[in-house]
C-alpha cells in the first residue's frame, strides 16, 4: 500500500515538473488515432517530398499501354494515355499538400493580422474589419470559391491565392475573440503602463497566448483547402493537366467505363484524398484536446 502511494506521489511530482510542451505531447499521445495519423502523414509527406527519387517513371511520360491494368511493371496501372498512375499519384500528393499548406499559411497570416487589429484597437477599426468579415462569410463558401476560380486563370498559384484569400474570416473572428479577453488581462495592462511598444504587446504578449486555438483551427483549414483543390481540379478549374493533382486524376472517373471497368484510375487518388483529410482531422482533434488548459491529465 505504501509503495503504491509512493508511486502515485512520484508520478504526480513528475507531471508537475513537466514543461508545457511535454504536457501537450503527453496528452496528444493518448489519442491513438491521432498518433497513427501523424505517422501516416509523415510517411505520405516524405513520399511526396521525395517523389522525384521514389517515382519509377516521369509523371508526364507515356511509358505503357493506354489504360493498362496494374502489373509488376506498373503497380497501379497506366492512365488513358499510358502514363504511370503510381508516379503521378506521388506527384499529385505533392501538389495537393503544397496547395493546402500554402493556402493555410496565407489565410492564417491575413486572419491573425486582421484579428489582432480588430480585437486590440476596437472602435472604428473593429467595426470595419468585422463588417467586412461578415460580408465575406455571408456568401456561400463554395460559390465564392467557384466564382473566384472562374474569374482568374486556372493554375496552381491561382488556386493557392484564391483559397488563401477566402479562408481567413474564421481565423480573424477567432483571434479577435481571444484578443478581446487578453487585452483586459493584468499582464497586458502592465505592459501598457510600462510603456512597452505596440509591436511587443501584440506579438510578444498577446499573440503567443492565442497560438493554440489558431493552430487547431489551421488544421481544419488545411484539410478543407485540400478538398477544395481536389474539387476545383476535378471540375477543370484548378490545377491543369499535364500537372498531376489528386483532383484532376479523378477527372477521368466522369466516364462510366472508367468507373466500372478501370477502377485503378480513380480509386488510388480517391483513397489518398480520404486518408490525408481524415489524418489531418484526427490530428486537429487531438491537438484541440491536448492544448485545452481545462483538459484532465
């Protein structure tokens, strides 16, 4: 009994000695699906990054029969014009991850800056920024993306910029809400009384204390951006052939013949989209629980 009590006391002491990052990682590890998703995402990300080394063929080269079935030479078969599907899948993951990451970075930067300004200064600045945010959010999201994609020339960077400039309102509202609470805190008021420069107050005092919700929200934006890219490319308004993306690889599935007789052309990119998006969502859920200060343990 005494040994058990000592072990419990030691474990409690170990927990109290943990740094914040160690506590977050310990909580994160409790989510098995998130850990599996993280490992899977790292593997797929590495495969996409090193696609030029891993891919057995040039993704744009005609190397086999038209719509050839999977075999030892072409693991996932060939597409309608004889290109290796496995090689194209690796490069397609690269494009989809690039779109998701870059669009998330752009939207996060815009949202954080506008949210900081609106929340800290309030008044006219807050009213203008929030009314503009409400106006953007009042439009149906997918309609706004489709209209923007139809106006600008389709392409990789067009899609990145469109998604980046459409996804920021949610982050802006989130940051504004956190800043409104933080600016009334004692440590911020103390910095103001001490005459600290505005840049220090915003980026060294307030922003670090709102990073956790931003990080969690960014994972959902990342997953949504990848889905949007796939949808736009599938419709022919996103990444254009011959550049491979998961969306335009699915474009051939519009044909009934492909759907019924050539599943190797649409199942691999479809499964990859599902796996990537679900993995990111599981990681986001685990991060939300791990970063929650009210979480037990």
